[in-house]
């Protein structure tokens, strides 16, 4: 694999040692290796995976974005509290709170040279709703629910009518789903059966972001080139980004150490710990991922996980410390051995369960399963560096209480589609909420009417009420009371068992700077510089 990768770079002229032109090309080109790449180029597409978010982030623009801030450890991250212009140069919220008006940059163009207009914005927002599934629910999370809310005032002015006061509305327009598409180009590839050009946009783009897709080979490589006529921010320093799929973590690490690549991520925690110590050659940026956790999820529609005592037994059977040492290598935050009575509104926070095999056996017997049962434990091969050792340890621990769990390894490209089917009884998964509010996480993961990331098919009227009341609370006291209520209920009903809060780790060459941590966990190549 390493030789083939080096050969590919040599063919591209990036390892050539002679000539100032070759050296300049290497300096202006970033070479990245990751475990797996995008499974499509359309973030609105059904089953689009996490790397597809990264494509949307740099190939398309949003109306607005977030500012950035520097943490005490020197890592730069986005500033959730600060919204800044991107495609819209300014905006005004109506004094009566009825909506917000955006004024687009008049010199902004799509990659094909077509001017960006308010009609493109309207079409893009309507498309996100019409495509259903994840994009529709993401828009709904910010009370962007109806096509009638979106209004073209004139060619460069776009208005969003508010359905209700919602603090998440503006931040929700700064996430990848709110990307602006070239409606004129997309419509050329639409059909009566496919009015939103989903088939064409799966493997093609219609954007106006800082980078264009030069080539896309699913499962192998995606290459980005800079769009030199980009007007929505400072022009990136990097002219080209080559992002290769290298499934083996060992190969990716070897490529980085040899200097054949500039950056890698989604590595095993053990590797990141060792690379962070190799300060002479490499550097590692690490940030705890906000509003995110690894969890064991149980589908409550699949017996016996419809029984709360069975789910509580599972929570007591988890080999927390072993997973922390062997799968996480101490990188992250423990989310166990705390209290089932929330002391704060912080999320995530540690629940009160800890490894107690005797207690787990007792609860299982009380639920009517003294001899255990058989089930299937699924995990995403795209995150195997964490999930596979967790799955093996969980399988062994469940065996101690009589539960025989067969392990099901789902390819990363198919994981999102598998989640949407809601037919996996038991799973290891990781979820992070883009908008950094506890109620946003719970809206996605615990609300009974949410069909996307409520992977446990959990429905409870009291939980739904807590979530809604927290989202639209009229005072801080009411807000905090409702958030504590939803956390308390999540720990009592335990449809999912929080395990760990992960960190975002990215390893890079020492001459790389400008890395920014973003909530969507994909590298933003627009700020990266090779010194």
C-alpha cells in the first residue's frame, strides 16, 4: 500500500525532487490519507457519510459561518458563539422577530461562472427539506420546516420567515446541510422522477465554494483544486488537496512518518498518543468533541431490549475500564461511574452505572432472562479503530451474564443506511450534535418523532416534552429544569449507554499550520498552510 501510494504521488509529480516548479507544487499541495472517503458528493443524498460533510464544507458555501478562537493548548477551533458572513455579506433580524434578511455578495459566482442569486439559496433550502431524512431533520432542528418560509426579495436578497423564536435557527444555517447549490446547473440534470437531480449530484457537484472537485474515485481518492474566483472568504493558500483512502492505520502512520503524506486522522488512540510524543517529527492536534459520545445503543422495538431492566442490566455489564484502557487508551472523557441524578445541565456527563456483573445478572433474572439470550452486536467498520476492540470486550463481558452476542461488522460506506433501517438490535455507535446545545443532541437522539439518529427507536411522551420545553424555554430556570429532566430520564430508561466522550485527533507534519477544529469533524482545508 505504501509503495502504491508513493507511486501515485510520483505520477502526479509530487515526489519529484528536481525543479523549482515541482517544489512549489508540493508546497501548495496537501496530501491526506484517511481510513475511508466520501461515499457521495451530495450531503443531501440518502446515506451520505461523514466524509461527505467535508466535501460540502469546502465545495459549497453557506450564507453564514462561525468565527474562530484559540484554545489554551494552541489548537484553533470554531467559535459557536460568533456568527460571521460567508456567502451573505450581512444580515438583519427583523425588529419584530418575524424573520431574517440576508444580503448576498454581488460578486459571488459558482464554479461554472454562473452568478449566485437568492433564487439559488431558495432552491437549495427547499431541496434540503424535500430530500427528506437527515437533511430535512437538520433543517427542522432550526425551525426551518416549510418551503413557504423562504423568500426571494430580489436577485441578491433572501429572507427567511420565522415560524417561532428559536435560538438554533441562525446557527442551523451555518452547518453543511445548509449549503448553497447552483440551481441552474442542477436543474439541467433533473428529471420528472428525480426533480432534485439526486442521481447526478451523487457523483457531481454544483457548488461555488473555495475548492472544486477535480476527480472523484469512490473508495480510492478525491482530489480538490482551489477555485481562484472564490469571494466568500480569504483565498486558501493550498492550490490542491489530494485525499486518499488508506484503510490500514499502520500504513497511514508509516506514510506520515516517512513524509509521504502531510496529514491523517481517525487513527487508533494508541497511535495518536505515540505520535503526539514524537515531537521531533510530527504534531498532533487534540480537542474533546463537543456534544458527542460513543454509546451502546439498544433498539427498544427488538425484544428483549423493550424491557428497561434488560437495558439496565446491559449498562451494568459494560467493561468500562477495560474499554477505556484497551480501546480508548485513555484519550477522551469517561462517561460512567458518575450519578444518575444530573447535577448540571452539561452534556455529555457521566451516568451512575459502572461494571457490576452481579447486579447485571440480578436485573436480567428479574426481567425473565436468568440464562441470558442471543443477539447481534453491530458496529461501523469505518470506525473500527475504536469500535472493534470495544465490540470484542463487550461480547466477552456479556458472555459472563449469559448473553451470546454475535458481532456484525458493517462496512463504513453502508453504515448510515444500516442505521436508517432501524433493524439492528444492538450497536456501538458514535454521535455528535453539530449545534452545541444539550437539547439539540436529545432532539436528534431521543425524540420520538425523529426518524434519523434515534437509532434506538425510543419513544416517550415525557421525554419529548422535556426536549421541546428546553428548546423553547422562556427562562433560564425553566431551561435548566427541563434539561436535567431529560438527562435524568435518559439515564433511567437507558435506551443507549453512554461510554466515552471522544477527542478529535489529527496528526500532521510539523510544517503544517492553520488546522481548525469544527463541529462536523472534517478538516477545513481553506485555512491550512504549509510553511
